C-alpha cells in the first residue's frame, strides 16, 4: 500500500472496502453460479444505499479489478483481486514489550 492515504482511496472507498466487495462478488458467484445483483452486494456489505454499491463498482472498474457489461444485469467479472496485506508476527519479549516482526525474515 502506498504511503499517501489519498492514493489508497478511490471515490471515498478504502482498499479494505473494495477488497471486501471483490470477495463478496467472488463468493456469491461461486455459490450461485451467476454474479450477484447490486442488492445482494449491498446486503452482504451492509451498505446504506444502492448508490454506494454503484460507486463501489465504479471504483473497482476504474482500478481494473472488475469488469461488467453496461446495461446488462449480473455481468460482474472479477479480473484481479486486491492482495491482503502481510500480517506482522507478534512476539512477546522478555521485558514484556510487544515486538512486531515481518513474516519474511532475512537469514
């Protein structure tokens, strides 16, 4: 993720929100055999309105993560997923301080 928080946001959505949307689309497509409707996405993500779903889909299209056929229902296709950030490994040191170390350790 970039150091500039403004670059991580597109149309007011964070990368985490966009990643969650892609995961919902992939899961519902796998479960039902067709891509989900905007109403199903709204319900799964607990969004307040359909316009939020439309903006989220537009942001994902803008970034190249999603494709759809305009004017056609249920044509969402995930082109590429947003990778999950690496989880730091947390260790408790002898003095009681928490130290975070990267999962990829150099030898």
